[in-house]
């Protein structure tokens, strides 16, 4: 089917596979349509094991984010849903828990609500640090998968008539991707192995002190900083679509890379 089926046949088979819980088949079939539409030249072997290659996932994420062909919409919808379910990052099913955590951070993903800035952010973060960081660690491992999901829902949002739900999902995965970049010091794509995460889960009340001691994953890493800024800009776009009142600062990758500690990044984002 990956090599002989028409686009329509592959999309139908992908949809059936998704409904039947065969996420590997759904991912491979949907990705094969995207591969063909965007002329990516990925092999059948790669498509069948798409999530095993971080470089391939990154390439696909970049292509989806920059795409303009609206015929890709059904394929991308199937792909992101299947990837989320397969990797247990189905934020749609965790929405209540995720949104509650964002509320605790002062971020409200509902129209005409504001995002806390400055010292209020740290007060709210410290109060709920254990729950928040434990959730982030469990949900936001797998950097390139998060980038694929963010890029996919970004594309769906831009090409859908009803933008609210995909914009919320894009925002949630995007925030996860940003946290991953910020907390991942050894650049392995995961955060559960980071000392900062383990320290905060063990002693939530000391998160502010830990953040002043822990080196940011963005420190002296221009490429990660560029990725972080791009994700930050996507978040601003989604908040605008959702009519969420928030102040987004403008900064460059070099300036961001000079911020040594995690607390420095939060202060830059939310006000000194």
C-alpha cells in the first residue's frame, strides 16, 4: 500500500488503521502521503520506522510547518493524532490536567485571558512546582516528537476553518517543546534524566534556588536558541488566534544563549 496505493487509498487505510489502534501503520501511511506531496524522498523503510530517526522526524516537522498545500491537511491530522497516541503524548486526552497546570503557571488558554508576568510567575511556579515538573518530565520527553506534533498542529491550525482546538493543541505541544529545550542540558531530547528535574520533584519548595544553580539547556547553544525563539513566535501566533492577551518580548538567539541559568531565561521571558 505504501508504494502502490493512491493518495486517497492510503489516506483511507491510514484512517482505518488509526481507528483500529494500529498507530504504526497509520503513521507510515499518512507520512507517505506527506512525503509524496512535499517531495521529501523518504524511503519506505524510513516511513515504516519514522519515529526511530530523530533527523527524519525533524526533517518532516520542518517540511510540514513550512507547507502550503491544503491537500495535506487530512494526512497531517492523521499523522499527529497517531504519533500522539503511539508515544503517549495524547494531550487531547490529558487536556484538563495540562490546562490546570498552565493555569497554575498563570497561563490561561481561553479567549481574552491574560498571562501572568514577573514575580507572580515564580510565586505560582514555586507553589505547584512538584506537580508541574513531574508532569513536564513525564509528558515532554522526546524533543523531536514534540516538534513534529507542534509543526503538525501549526499546519492544521493555519489551514482549518475552526482553528480553536488545533491552536490550543499546537500551543500545548509548543510549550512542551520549549520546556524541553530549556531543561535538556545534555541535548539527548529528554528531560527526565536532568538533575534539575529530579531535584525539583524531590524538593519542590526549592525550585527557585535550583533554577538559579542549574545551567539552561540554551546556554551557549545558538541552534537550540533559534529553535526556542521559533517556538516562542509560534506560541505568540497561537495566542493571537485564541485571543489570549499576553506580552511577548523580542530577543535574539545570541542574547538568549548568553543567559547561563534557567532562572535567567524565565526572567527574560516573564520580566526581570
